[in-house]
C-alpha cells in the first residue's frame, strides 16, 4: 500500500494538503523532519500515514491527556490501532497497553513526556522496535516558546538511550525563527527536512474591537450566532466566572473552565463542549491545548493575550475543519495592566536563575507586540504573518481593519514634539511619563521627575491620550522610537534621519466602522451558505443523525464525521458504497461503521422531498460528475407505476412547462402525463403559469 492508498483507505481523502506529501516522503526515506504548519492543516496525518507504512511502532510525545485521547479515538474510528499511556490509566491498564504494543497490535502509541523516565516505559522501549519518535507541540521544548515545558528536555535523553536511533519528527503550529532553531538543536535533529507551509489560516476572519462594554458585545454576538459553537477566552478566573454567570442568566447554554475548578468539574465542562451538549465555553488559557473539536465557529478573546504565539494558537482553535470562522479580540487598555500583573507573578519553577531575566525580557517584548496588534490600523492578518516571518504587501480583505474606512491625519509636527520629548527624557522614562508630559498632566510624579520643566511639557495638550498612543505606536512601527524589553520598559530614540527630510510626513489613520451589511458581504461565506434550502435541510438531518450516533458510541460528534464531510455528503447525496467513499473524510472503516445509516437517511430525505430536491448546491451542479439528486429522484419515480403518487421529476416538470407554453389544453396535458386535471392545474399554479 502506498501513501495515497493509505490516505484514502483510512482517512477518506483523495489528495494531500500542501506540505503533507513532502513531509511523509521525507520520513519514509529515513530523514528527520521539522514541520511548522498552521492549525487545521493536517499535521497529524503527516506522522500517522508513515507510521502505518514503517515497520515497528511510532511513539508520539504529546503534552496533554485530552489531546492523546482525542487522537486515539479518531485513529481507532478510522481503523488504525493506536493506544496511549498517561496518568489517567491505572498500572494494570498501562501493563495491558505495553502487552498489546509488544504483540504488534498498535502502530502508534501516544505518551506524555514525563512518562519517558519511568522504569516501566524504559523497559518497554528496550523490547519493541521503534521506527519513529514524533514530538507534537514541539515549541514546548524551547525556552523561548510560549509554552516551554522542562519535561520536554527529557525527550532527547530518551532518544539517545535507545539501542537504534529512530527517525525523529517534530511538529508545531507556531514557531519564530528562534524557536525553530531551538527545536532543531535541542532535539539533535540530523540534517532535518524543514517544511514551513505558511502560517496563514485563510478561513479565519480576524477582528479587534476597542470597546468598553464587552459584555454587551458578547451577548449581541451570540444572539446573532445562535447555532455556532465558540470559545470565549478571559485573562483571569474572576472574568471567566463573571461572564459565565452573565451568559447563564441570559439564557445562554454555556460551560466554564479554569484552574480554580475541581478536576471533575473541569472534565465535565470540557466534555459538555466537545460532545456538543453546550455550544459555548468560557475559559482561561488553561483550556484548549490539544482540543481537536473541528466545528468551533468563533473564538472571542475577552482580554488581550500575553503574546502573539498564545493568541494565534488560541484563535486557531476556530475553523479546524477549514470552514469560515471568526477570531475577535476585545481590547481595552486595562488588558495591558492585567497581563503585566500576571507576568510579574509568573511561575519560574524549574527555570535556571540565569535564564529568568532573559525570559522576562522576551515576555515584555511579546506583550508590546500584542499591544501593537490591538492598536494597528494596518491589515491584521499581515501583522500576524509578519511576526512569524511572512511578509505580505497586499491587504487580506478578510479582517476587521480591511473592512474599515480610514481617514488619514497628518501628525508630522506632533511626531516631532514626541521625539523631542523622548530626547529630553534621555531615554530614561516609560510611555506613560512621556504622554503625561506632552499632555501637560498635573501629576506629582511628573513634578518629582522634573518633566514639568521640559520645553515639551504641555506641547500636545490639545490632543487626546488615545491619539498620542496611536502616534507613538506608529513611530515605533516606523523605527523612529523603540521600547526596551524590560520589566519597566522605557522609550528611547530610534533612527530619526528620515524625519529630518522636510518632505517626510507622519500620517495616522483613524477609522469608523463600515455598515454591518457591507462587512458581512466581504467576509468569507460558510460552505453551508452555498447549499440550497433542500441541501441545508438535508445537512441538518445528517447532523442530527451524527449526534445520535456519537451519543450511542460515546464519541465527540466531529470524530464520527466533520461538518465539512456532512456538507460534502449533502452535495453528493451518495446512494451506495462507491459514492459514499467519494465523500471527503469517509474512509473504509467509517463507511463500514456508519455509511449505510447515512445513505438510508439521504435516500429517505430525497424520497420525502422529491419536488424540492432539484439542486442540492448552487453553481456546482454542472461540475458534479456523480449521480445527482435529480437523477436519484427520477430513478425513484421510474420504479413506481405511471401516475402513482403526486411527486414530479425534474424532466416531467420541464415537459409540463413546454407543453403548456405550446398551447396544449390542461386535459390533454393531464392525459399525456397520466395525471388528473386538478394535479396539472396545481402544478402550473406552483410554476406561476396560471392564476
């Protein structure tokens, strides 16, 4: 069996996504791999497919229990035998897993990094053929990664202890150049095939809303998206609890999740969300890593996250199935103070003392980057991609800033006043002191520092603080100023040579939102938007069937079939095994378990609604080479006696219209169709041909 046959048989896909085949072939050629691929791009397939084709077993090192459990459930549903070992299992259960792995039952075994040091696992590893060690969430191995875990440093010792070195593959969704270098060096990757497929998630819409009434915004958003599943992230437990109570009191079915809850309560909340018992979960960033729920349609950040890495990873939990989804960040200046407080109280256990100051500097710099994202007037997607090393000049036309009408204000003279003030401070003070001085604020601290005696004191008193913050952000972006990455950062002079040119202008963009209708039109359409009413009705029936099966099997619904698969099923309306296997995401194992039940549901729907199923999906009917729903209706009719029932085929409807237009009498048409005169009149009325 080759890679394409494996992909089709087990995962139900006809082709690979960008980067997948390149990575898989490198692994099968015995090369180490470092892959940076955005969430939803199919990282797991890149090691699961070769694991099926390599001899022995693949060990996947994964950071969270929930991630392992979801992956193993999905693999077993696809017909791939896989297991996991973590603290949720008893010693007896772990022994059984080892025994099955030694017997060759498992091709893939998931383990937590802490497990690598246990005597039982070391003994097991010495007795089994390990063809590959895969490190998932590999950024956790870097001290400069946003989720550094000291336990990940034990991975290389484990690999070195093996009698024969296996292939080593490392995967992550978010990694700067520095983090990529760390991963490669710390894991001792040998001449790795490095594949970066890009960080862009084209199906995600990004927006930043600088608002005070965040609760009102969220209630209104949920009102407008009543059937969508979403995550709302808050910076603190207090905010989680308050927002959860607000939603519950407003009749919204929601769950909550934070570290202050008991393990039992957290698990119940997580399960309720994953199993679609509740559509919305309010959580701190303790929730979500390893959550593979594919149909999350929105992620709202109630507070600004601490870093772009954190934000992109959390926002990336939306739209894992590739369907259009929204990532909205609600920003207020208070968010910056909350995050500074949280970073000041960060736990540095197991971190060497000499590294703590460096990490604090990185944290401060990341926070500045996030603030820049919240304040920028440029394309939000391009801002994110630039941070991860992808430069784009063309706006994306699928973010909040691209959907705003901007007015440019010339603030060149104001910019010179700001720079003069920073020069007067000699780079000793932070942004609040600089702004307070320029605004002429009456503060004891300014008097204490002596800035009330500066020439620039009160120079911009006619401007608002918000305008000056926008201006300073632009000056930092243009390189005229910079902020140090210390705990108490200060503003210093950058390169101001260009500003000495009298033709150089500093333009600040301000905006007001476009009309909501215009914004909606420019956002990506959901795939269900292209379904006709009949197609959408069928999709809803298939969703209910999926939920019923999921509850019978004790599985999350998306593991049975994703929304994307159900949409494709609604388009193709498969009538037999061959057609069902042509649906994206339906492999052999899933067909054997569920295929016939879905075929029966589709057939029943078409038989019950033949007059409405004239086209399941707009625009694409001509491209569909499979048997169409129209053909299915006609085939059903042909099996019945002429004139039986009151349903009409597409061809019969077409002939009816032509015959009436040609001048035939209703009685003649009725005889030709073996119908009653009343049936013909009713049909002609439906077509608007008679009153």
